[in-house]
């Protein structure tokens, strides 16, 4: 095992233990924020040893985002067994979280009671929910970041004295985190300790970072050396070929959403199925990740969406899993709109949501509904928008089929005469 990094005259493990002893000595109230990830998990298990040694108790805050790995929830249940925990705040409240997979729904609300039938998993029995919420500051759909800050103040005021909120972040993961410890002059610290940050000017509440100077190697070294409990999802990540330096508990709908969704799919397929159907922008994953990319999209326009919004929604959904196909459709739609602008003077803002159904079916009228229906059918040549098959389309389709083995199947091709002929030519060429 690689030796821990030396921090001044001691290694980082010794430094973390020293910080934790200092925290339990100096602060009246101590709680740890855990996520089920490796850093916070190691931090709280080190704290358990120090609390036992010093005959102290502590509290734990865990925010359950609903769309979690099953392995993470199992690990959280393991951490709940630590003997010196006084209160384990397992929070499963409807909070607003980032949804980077859709412009139409930039936020989603975990544990949203109106979407109960779509929840990724049942709400845990022993959790803080709307039925037993003790937080007078909580508002339905409040931002996660605001909850964290408001909880710190609520906890402090309910306890009195000095409060330490322990956070398991490491400086080597980002420049922002590095600045947390490297630039103490830009913040108010506790007794000059660079690994502390005062949260409120008028209250003695501090964020403290016991493992701020650790590296990934140090985390795994501590797990091995001290035989600590660990989230099994990291073992699955490693077996899936992911470096220890890139292992993250990705939120499936965050800014790195494609990696997050792919990771869910590889590690926990059952969870992935439910995650895909949870929010707008990802619920076509079964088409673009498992079957032919040109399969019909089984969808229904939500009542609250206009046909224009629904068109954008479909494009986003296609682009999430196959950007090249989305750009192909976008080019066709732009040409379609330009034709009507040139020949009939209809600009984008003048396109009606719906036109006469007969005229739409006869391809004699433009409408957002007509465009959306073509996307629902995954009409590669966009014949429903009056386009004819071209050599350029044929070349592009050939490239797509050669690039993605499941882009087009014989079963899907049967639904379109031109696609069927293309597949027959492909079979002849391939012998």
C-alpha cells in the first residue's frame, strides 16, 4: 500500500485524527455531512474512532436525492450503525435539483409527491419527510444549496454553543476546493485554522474539512489499513474500468449527465431504467441506449407543453443519446422552415401550433405538430416534411450504421420502404 502523503511533520491520516480530536475538544456540537461517497464515508468513520476515544457523540446529515445507487443506500444503512451517532438526519424532502438534460425542465424535484408513481425507489421508512419535518425553514421545492445553509443555522440555534459542520471534501479535486485551504486570508477561520470557514458572521457556526489535503490514494489506503466500510459501487466502477481518480457518485441529471446516465446503466441496470423515466429529457433512453436509434418514440405530448415546446423536448431527447442524429434532423427542420418563409412568408414566430389535420396529412401546411409527429416517427429522411431521399442522406445513413451497430435494425427498417431497401442493399454489399 502507498504511504499516506506527508502533511508538515505528520501524514494525512495522523493530521485528520488530530483535526477531529481538536474539533471534538473545541466545539459543543458536531455534525457530519455524508453523501455515501468515499470521502465523507471515510471522514465519518475516522470520527467514530475519535468519538469513542473521547467519549463524545455526534450527528450526521444525509440528503437523499431519490435517484441514488442501490449500493449507496445500502452503505448509508451501514453507516447508521456507527455507535456514537446521536441523531442521523436522513432527509428525504422534495428539493429542487439541477436537471441539465432538458431546457424545458431545468430543475427537477426529488420526492415530488405529484410524481410519486415515477419515484426511482420507495421512500425509506426511517427518514425525515413532509409528514414529520422538524425544519421550520423548509419550503417545498427549495434549492438544495439553500437547505444545507439553513440546516446549519437551524441545527446551531437548536443546540446553542459552538457548532462544527464537518464536510468531506478534498482540495485536489478542484481549484475552488484548493482555495478553501490555500487562501485563509479570504475568509474567517476558527482560531486561524485554514481548514475551517465561518458560515455566519453573527453565529459561531463553522464548516470544517478534516480530509481536505487527502488524495484518492490516501482514501483507499485508509480503507485498507483500518478495514473501513465502503460503498460497493466503487468496486463496480473499478471493475468497469474506471480509474480511482475519476470515480464519482454522479448525479444522473447533472451537468455531466451523459456520463452519469451511462454510469448508472453500466453499474445498476435496474436503477438506470427507473432513472431514465424520472424526468423530462431522459425518458427516451430505452430507444437510444438499448435498441435501434430509429425506432418510433412512444411518447405523448404533455398537456402543459405547446407543440413547439414538445418539438424542442423531442430534439433534446434525441440529442442526449445521439447528437449526430439530432443535428441531422435539425438541418432538415431548418430547410423546411426556410422553404415556407421564402415561398409563403411564414417566419418561425408565425408557425402555428396546429394546422388543419387534413392539410398536415397532405403535407400542405406547416405547424409545430407536423414537425413533432415527424420526430416521433424518427423519420430519418423527413418525408413527412416533404423531403425526398437524397444521395447525401444515403451517405450519412451509411456512416451512422457503420458507426453504431444498433443504429438501424431490419425490424425497424420494415416500417419504412426506403430504409428497408437501404438495409437490403447493405446485406447484399456485406455478402
